[in-house]
C-alpha cells in the first residue's frame, strides 16, 4: 500500500504455468453503490464504488486537514486508451487492477472485482503477480550490490548459504543467475507441484553440473529462486520483510507479502490456491498491488540499472519490465519513456492467458495516451 516470472516466456523454455485463454465473467453481481468524500491537507477526494469496478479521483484544492486518509484518484479523463484497455480486461475476468504513474504522480488507478473479505478491490489490493516477482528480487539484488553487501560478478556463496551443489556450480556468478545464463535446469511444471518451498526444491536442480546452455539465455525460475535465498542469507530476513526494508520503506509503501504465508482477507483471491506456488520463492511468490509495483519502479535509479539489465529484464520498443503468468493469474509491469511513466496491471483470471498478453494490451494503450505509437510490443528475450 502506498502512503501518499511464473514468467510468460515460451512454454518450451520458461516453465510457465499457462493454459489456453478462456472467457470468465466477473462474479460480483450486487447493485449497491456507495460514495464517500474525504478532505485532506491538499486534496478533496471522492470515491465511487460499484460491485464490479472501483474507480477513484482526486482534485487539488486548499482545504483543512482531516484524520481520514485520502481515497485514490479517478483515472485521468485523458487516459482514454488506457481506460479502454482496463475495461476490456475487467469485462472478461473476475478481478483486474491497473495503475499508471507519470512523473511520480498516479494518473490512473482502476480496479474491478472484490477481495477475499468481500470488499471492492482497489489498485492497492495485493494480488498474485507470478514472475513480476522477479523484478522485486532483481531490484533487491541491485540495492544490496550498491550497498556493498555483494558483488554481482562474484560466484554464488552456495556453501555459506547451506545449499549443497555439484562442484561445477562453484564458479556460477550472481550475474549469471540475474541474466538466466547460469545453465540452471528449466524444470518446467515441477515448479507448481507444491509441497516444499524454494529452499528445499532448489538443491534437486543443483546436484548435477550446469546444463550445456550455460552462457546462453535460458529462462528458468531456479535462477531467481536462488537469488531470493541469497537475499535472505545476506539480510537474515524473510524475503517479504527484506523487500519491505529495501524497496518499500524508502518510498512509504507496504503490503507486499508471500504466497508461502497464505493470503490475507484484503488480497484479491487466487482461485487455484497459493500453496501450489510455494517452490517459486524469489521467482514468483510475491503478492503485491499494482500501486506498490508502480511506486517501486518509479523509484528505480541509474545505479539500479547498472545491475538490472537485459536479458534479465525484458525489453521492447517502449521500454523495459517483466511479465508474469501462472494459471489464473497474469501480470505486466512496464517502464516507458526512460522511467518517466510506469504501468502495472494484474489479472485474476485467464484472459489473456499470459502476462505478455496483458502487456500487449496495456502498454500500447498507455503509450497512445502519451502520443507514442510504436505498434505491438516486440519483447526480447522472446
């Protein structure tokens, strides 16, 4: 919550848990409408919530302060294409949230559906984001490198972490894991068998030498599972607490947590049960809102981008980011205009069936609202 992948690469290489697209209709059918007005030191705000779609707005005024927190702003009326993209996603899925930030200000926040406790979802409602989790993990690694806690070009400290490996993993570096060039086995659907967590599953991939793909980009959740464990080793914190300290406290945000701890009443529910995602660790276990994702990415610095880079990041003609895909939860987080604009959208549903499909809808729509027309996103790595 802001105070003021897994990844959907091709099925052959990513181990993504995706299914054919199907149409799901929003389940909320009540007709009750509630309206509230809240006054704050610099804003007069209003919120209108219906059973299936939540929309909020802020108008700047000079007013006296109150003890109530301001509600979210309504989508900027000028963001016509972004609003249309959201409406289309919301029409065919149980729940969708979407946030756009430009120049550090939230210019669009939309939500449809409801949270587990029955409240209307907002753009600050945490959702399963699948491999968009990798952005959080990679950014934590960048910040730890900047602080001097690690060298991304140094070998992974497997022994210090208590992780048994084949001897040939001794020279594999943090950078190789970030870039998916370590030779990590792909494992495909094994990531979704549940039962054990990342720390217990990873050694089963490291008991043999790196594969012949070492040195070439080969997407594997194992790379970011390992990086999540490295963060825990260096910080002595659970991964979500490390994220709160490193990423969210500095920007006054909070609320991200892990699927391994179960869902909270204020989350948008994941209908297949988050237990099946336990093995993913830093590769895909974060539950986080689009408000928090956009705030985090809007805070990325040039120093961060010395560590966060292609091919660990996905890139296209609009910018960079990551996608996320597991069955019934798909997400997109993308940075445009050299960091000036950030969009995040998360879908609880199966339409589209991949996070790349979400990006294909929302990124060009936001770009069109900014006067940019570069066509359908052409992401790399594919």
